[in-house]
C-alpha cells in the first residue's frame, strides 16, 4: 500500500505537466480544427478565454458579433459571409500554419460574459491579439480593434488590415468562389439583348436614324438648358413669389435670379420662335400656292415679331435699364 502511495506522489507532478499544454501544442490544436472545419472557430466564453489567454506564441483574430434577428444588427448579417470567406481563404492558403494566425467568431448569445467584460455595446467588433511570447511577441498585450464605423462589409479591407499588423508569415489572398449563377445570368441577358436587337432592328433603326426625331430632341434639350432649367435645380428656386402688393410676380428682378414659372414661360417663347423660324425656312418655301405662301410669311413673321417683342419686354422687367424694345410690347 505504501509503495502505491509513493508511486502516486511521484506521478502527480508529471500529470500536472502533461495537463498543461505548451503554447505551440495549443496552436496546433486550434489550427487543426480550423483546417478540418475550413471556417473560423465558433467560440463561447470558455473557448474564447482559452484561445486568447497568455502566454501565447500565435496571433488571434476574433470577430465578436450578434447574428440573431432580434438584435437588429444588419452589418453583422452582411459581414459574416465575408468573414467566413476570409478565414476559409487564409486557412486554405496556409495549411501548414506558418502565419500562426487563428480565426474565431464569438456570437453574443454564446459569449455574453465576454461582451460584458469588454464593455461592448455595439457589434460587430474585430479584435486582433498579437503573440505574447516568441520572436513576434509585442510588449503591449492589449488587442488591436478594427473600426467598422465606416460601414466596411467586405473581406478585402479586413485582409489588408490583418496583413499589415502581422509581422511575418504568408498572407494568403481572399479567393472568392466562381459565381456560376451570375455568369449564366449575364450570358443569357447578352444573348437575349442580341436576339431582341436582331429582331427589332428593321423596325427600330428607321426611327433611330430619323433626322427629324434627333432634331426635335436636340431642340428640346437646347430650350431646356437655355431657359435656365438646370439653374432651377441647382439653386432650388421658388416657382413664383409675391410682388408685395397682394399679387403674384412671375419674373424675378435681376439677371442672377429667376422663378420656376419664369423658366417655363421663357422656354415656351423660345419654342414658339424656333418653330416659327423653322416653318419660315423649311415649310413656307415648299408651298405651291403663292397666295397661301404670302399669308404664311405674314403670319409667321408676325409671330416672330410678337414673340421677340414680348421677350425684350421680359428683359426690361428683369433689368429696368435695358434700352431696347419692339412693338407691340
């Protein structure tokens, strides 16, 4: 009996040494789990403490998140697939563990104690722990925190941030899987567009090549821009304003001011003048009846005279010192 007790007493220190795993063995254990799962380790309070407790001759990147819908963390839901992709790409490119980096994910439901100890009130939070022992050890044992306030939700900037803070070892790039659905959708859409164009070309091309259509579109665009339409959108001008006498003022004083209705009136005047000029230049010379042609010349000439007279009167409203005028206005 005494011999058995003596053997037990001698084996106790050896048992304690065997129970306390070296840091290198701990890294190999976590790294093997990563490789087999091909994803970041799913942590809880106990495994988080075991993974991040010093001494530690490896680095740890832990994402603290809140994925349940009741927490309403949209960024957590959006970033989680990118985080999984980053961990999978890194582990696949560094199967031997030369970078000595472990990826982990701690959800709020599994790590409430950790969230409380870190006094976290928002998510997601990314922490990077540097080694505390070994050639790459850092004197500051506190983890580095990544800032998600800029709304980053892709793996690439996170990969660049982690690579910048890791001193040695490979930095495997993010490898995105081939999106076959997008390829098929794009090819189908292109083939459909080519087929539609081939079928509709005999009917659509004559319309597209019509000079009168392009002339009308160009004329409308010119009228919009010369009348001050863009000025209204930039300055957010009022549509009309009071004249101070109980009435409504349609034209703003000064050439640096205008109203919305004023723009429409000026555009209408320019449109009438353009239509009258085009008619005098193109339509009237083709008329075969001399009397009708003469009447058309007088009618369109009167329209041009009246519109120009009204346009000059508007200029005089805008600037009382404008010296020119035409009858009847």
